[in-house]
């Protein structure tokens, strides 16, 4: 007799639990199938030397962050200080992928806010962006020394993202790679 | 004169052919873009969306169709980049079992619960009440009959 009343209560509590977990997840963060795979092949002109090409081979040899950004992207402005910290404070190699942007706008943006990138590739048509599975700028990829994508961050990078996710992950990659 | 009519007939056939090929592309193109999710505006397919990425993806799909790629090849191309989420009908595999089978499992569970509830309590008690009532009525009528008989 009691079980009959308890079962619905237990079911409802279980459902509420599942729904509560659902609330904490961000539907905009779609897991990338590219994690653990080599960075997609590309060859794009550099922003400041348009006659030179930046390719996926340039990613190899040393751990790199690839930051997808555009001058029209408001959230990129928001994360700019953090990207700058990654390159100056933590001495990481940050490569910019200028996505669906006009090169002159991109150069003006960098002149205004500062250039945290060691190199910038220009993807004006956005085709390389599709190969990288980019769907919302800014996005930041962590590429290990072998040129393999290890992590993808969607949305602006915050100070807490750097401390809790990106730096520990990089430390882990460097620890296992040097073994 | 004869050669001219043959020529005309031939051009007619080839243009009709080209038209049917174009129509086939058109049909496949629309079917594909209906089924691909726009990742920028997640509850729209790329057919409905005007987001820059959706426009680019539509171009990409059209180009791949012109290149003679199959529907599966085009879907695989996008799956490799954006994952299962890009398809409105994701593939059936262990990771998506709960997605495909969950509703049926819940339905079966609900039906089982309903069956259990009704067979356990309501039907039995109803039957009991009914038979009691019937017995009482029968008893009363018997009594009445006896009284009538006596009088």
C-alpha cells in the first residue's frame, strides 16, 4: 500500500534530478568530433604578409593555441585581455585564425586593442573555419606539439577558464609528451 | 531538312536530360539542407537559417552535389566537423541509444505502471463492491419475495 505512493515520488525526484543536471549544461557547447585528431589541413595567407602562407604544419613542433576571432565579434573584444595574458604572462604560442573578416578591419582592430598573436591566418571565405568545425567565434583550440587537437573552448576565454581548464590541461600535455 | 530535325530532337533530349539532372540536384539539395542543423541558431535547420555559417554550409552542400558526391558523403563531411548534433536525425549508435529508445522505454514503463495500478486496486475493489451490491439486492429481493409470499 505504501509502495504505491512512494514509487511516483521516487520517479518524480529522479526526473527532477535529471532535469536539474540538464539546467547546468550549456546547449551552445557542442562537443567537437575533432578532439584527439590532427588539426585539419589548411594553407592560408598571413594577415601581415599576405604573400606568405600559414599551414597546419606550422602548428607542429611546439604546443600552440589557435584562437578563432574576427573584428566584428563582440565577445572577442571581451576575451582579448585573456588571450593577451596567455601569450605574454604564460608565454604560450597563440596563433590567430581571422574568420570571415576583412583583413583591413582585422589590422585596425589589432592596432586598437593590441596583437597577442605570434601569427595570424586569414580565412575570409570561412572555408577553413568549416573544416575546424567553427560555428561561433570566439573559439580556442589547444594543439599539442604533434599537431593534434587536444581541446576546444567555445565562447570567450575567461580568467577562470585559464586557471581551471587551460593551464592544467597544458601542464598535463607537456608532462605526458616529455615522457 | 532531316538532319536539322534530328539535331533539334537531340538538343531537346539533352536539354531535358540536363533539366532532370538539375531537378534531381534541387530535390536532394532541399532534402539535405532540411535535415542539417544550423549550429549558430540551434533550433533551425540550415534551410531556414540566414546565419552566415548556414549560408556557407548551404553553398558547401550545393558545391559537393555538383561535384557528384553522394548524400552520405556530404553528411559524413559535416559529421566529421560538427558531430552528430549537426543532423536532425542523428545516427543510431550506443551513444544515441537513450535518445532513440528512451521515449519507448518510458512509454512501456508508463503502460506497465498503469496496468499494474488498474489491475491491482481499482478493478478488484470495483468487482468486490459490485458483487456485494448484487448480493445485497438479491438478499433484499429474496426478503421481499418471502414477505409477499407470507402475506
